[in-house]
RNA sequence: GUGGUUGUAGCUCAGUUGGUUAGAGCACCAGAUUGUGGUUCUGGGGGUCGCCGGUUCGAGCCCGGUUAGCCACCCCA
């Protein structure tokens, strides 16, 4: 038998890692609930037609497809062979695969809203924390199976939602102890830029290029724009745009001059003005930054777009989101606008690890280990242990009568803070010897006071 | 999908121009030590050198293929 292994790009999460991840997820979940968002879960797999065509050509290639069952049945063999020929041509065929693993949480959410539109109390605010799958090649911070952690509100055009989502970001990262900058921009501003540049047909190319500014620098951006067929005159306008600097109001003023005459530009500037003003008014924080070069790849965004940068850490964005006008239109229910945000759990984990910012309690769940010193002794220990457990103190009894050395090492390895020794001497007097493994101090505690002793630690 | 790089004990890694029986540290097990761990000492178990093939009298080392990890590009979280 060959060595067991994992599929490419997937991971096991051991006890220590799960505990730390749960801490992150629980923090996010609690804040979502605090702001009135409701939980939703959707299946790991969706029908192929639900997913295809929603993420662009690149996206379609990265969808994990599920092979149909029963292909070897006599009646299916011919259909299967024909379907396979289709697949070899790069097409999809229902006779070979009609289901696929979900690629993100937003499209399944849109599908859910479209299916339940009549029953939902609008606006519908939901959060969803589940894994998604992509047939991408793994690299740093990038996996084939990873968790997304989304909050969206659909059925409302109000910019109050944008403001609240920014505050949710700020609250979560404050609770996690990560100093962040929330970057905001608006796709309408970008559309206006394409408009005044007279390059509406090159909108995607422009956004993709300027999004890379901080990564590759202005010269490479200009090269990329030229490679995409933009004239020098047009590139000059774009250069003017990405050179905008200053604080929020200075940037907005500069935008006003550059693209304020365009309908779309005006709307985008107004939205940015409102969201940044309100955010400052409600939080008093200065960490919401207008970043005119923020573009974000996903093409369904139509309004404000957001991205989170952790300060003082070398790491890509740890969250992002934005407004989309008509996602459910893809499923036959038009005119349901929405806006949402997403947390990058894996990267947040890496940031906390790098900052050494996980709280101590994430290290171990067991607080107390009862030593096993024989049949009589361990029986008494078990009785005391159950009393502690009733008081909410997590504890365990060493599984067999082993040497002290072994029992100590077990406690040490599991980072259990205290051990309890009940031997024949202690048994006679109804007391236990309690040792704090961190300080090395030991004291004798009567059985009747054990629970109070540990509760008061 | 394209390219680079790595794969030797549970973990981190040595291994000379190809040459007897592949090593170290940590971890593990046993003893010194039958009710007080973390230190120390002694001994021990553990390997298809990722996998398949080729060159050679002889391959951990050279060549080809393959697979997995890591990294970069495309794209994205």
C-alpha cells in the first residue's frame, strides 16, 4: 500500500489550528449577528448551469466538475462517449457531468435569493461561512479548498449598507487585534475614467492594469495599457488619474475635476463622499482610505468596492467586497441590488500568526489533568473529575496507571495548566494535591473545595 | 494552463568526483529513578533515499519520465 496523501491544494487542520481558526470565525460570526445578519448554508455542489458563465472564461476553467454516476450502464455508454468528445473540445456536456463544486458563496446566494424571493423579508441580510473549491494551481496563501466568510445584503440600494459593512470590517479587526486600512473606491468612478479616456471597450483592461499599480509600478502599468491597445493620449489621462494623492477630500476634489462632468463619475463621487463622511461620523476612525487605484477583478461589481490591507505585515488583501446591481437577474429575478463583503480566513490566520496575536486560550481546551495512581485512586479521581466538569471545568483522567514521568509529559504536551494527584494518602484524608505546572507550585485542597478552587483561578 | 525549484528516519537536515552495512540533532521507547515532569547519563527501535524506468561491474548521487510540496506568471481569496 502506498503512503496516504491529500489531494493537491487541500489541507488537514489539526486540533491547535482548528481552535485558532474557530476563534477567528467565532469573532466574525458574533459581529455579523450583532449587525442583524442571518446564517445561511448552501450545498457543496450546485448544478453546472448555476455556476457556468458567472465567473468569466477563466473562472469556468477553474470550476471543479463532478463526474456523473452510472456512465457504465449499457444504455449510457454511447451518450457518454459522444459527451466525452465534446469535453475534449472544451465544451461541457450534461451526459458526462451535470454537477460541480461551488466556486464561491455569492452565486449560490444569488441562486438562493432567486429561488426564495417571494418568501424573503427584504432587504435580506445573510452571512455564510463555508468552504469553496477551485481547480487552481496552489501557491502561497492559495488553496484548492478554502473557506469564505461572506456577509451580503440584497434588496436595498441604500448606502447605509456600505457604511455598516465598513464598520463591521473595522469592528472585527479591532477585536482580533489587527491594525487595518479599509480601502474604498467606486466602479462608477472607474467607468467614468474609461469614458473620459474614450476607451469604454477597454474598461476591463484598464481596471486590471491600474489595480496592479502598487505591485508593479507606474511604468509597467503604462506598458500593460499600451500592450492592450491604448493610445499615448489615453494613457496620459489614466496616468493623471492614478497620480491623484492627498486625503479623502483632496482626492475627491481631484476626481471632480477629472471625471466630474460624467454622469457616472458624479454618482460615484457622491457615493464615496457619503460613505466616507458617515463612517467618520459614526466611528471617529481615520482608517477608511479612498484608493482610486483599487479596482478588483470581479466584473459583477457596479458600485462601491472595498478591500482590506493589514498594516505592518507583508500580505495581500485579507478581505474585500462591493456592490452589485443585478446578480439575481442571472436567475430570472431582475432588479435586486446587493452589496457584500468577504473575509479571507486563511490570510487572517497567517497575519495573526505573524503578529503573534492569538490569545492564549486557543492553545488547549483541557484545564486539569487527574493523575491515575491505581484502581481505587483513579475511581476517586473520576468522581471528583465529574464534579469539576459539572462546574464547567474541562478535565481528563490519565487513561492508565503509568509512571509519573509519563503523566507529566502528557500534560506538558497538551499544555494542560494543572494536574491533580489523588493517591492513597490523599484518599484517606479526602484531599487532593493540586499542582500548577507553569509555576511548579503545589498545594493540598479538600475534595469539597476543588470546584471552587478551579473556578476562582 | 505556463515556468522555476525541492523531495533522504515521526520532524529539521547532512551525505565528498558514482564505491563496503546511508548519518546527525530533536522526538519516541527502555533503564539509572515503584509518589513529583522539564536537567543529565546509558542503551534501543525506527529508511523501498517520493515513484517508475535507463546508463553503469556498481546509483541517495548521473539521465529520462512521473507524482507531490513550495515559489512565480495568468487569474484570484
